[in-house]
C-alpha cells in the first residue's frame, strides 16, 4: 500500500460499490441463513438481482426485451451458462 497508494482508491471505486449496494439492499450486515452452502446461495441470489438491475439500468427494458426476442428467434443458446 505504501508503494501504490492509488491502488486502494481504484479498488474502492471498482469493488466496494457493488458490495456496498448489495449490503444496503439486503438491509442487513449478516446472512439470514446458516451454513456455507446456504449463505453461498443467498449471496448468489443477491448478486443475480444486482446484475440484473445493472443490465436494466444500462440497456433499458426495451433493448433487453429486443435482445431476448432476437436470441429466441435465432435459436441462440449459450450452453456454457444453460
């Protein structure tokens, strides 16, 4: 940190914002479930919701809808994530 003090600022702008938003949306400072597997699932759902809201903010509902229709018409399917 002493050698690169600007690295912390960059990290804060890139990484801390999404986690702060997730914690704020959850309204809690802890997980509701117990156990690593359940907490992992809970966190995954929070991240999915966050990413989906970012897509809607960046693209807008119309562009996302048009993209989904276009993929359905082409029969495009990303098997890596299916």
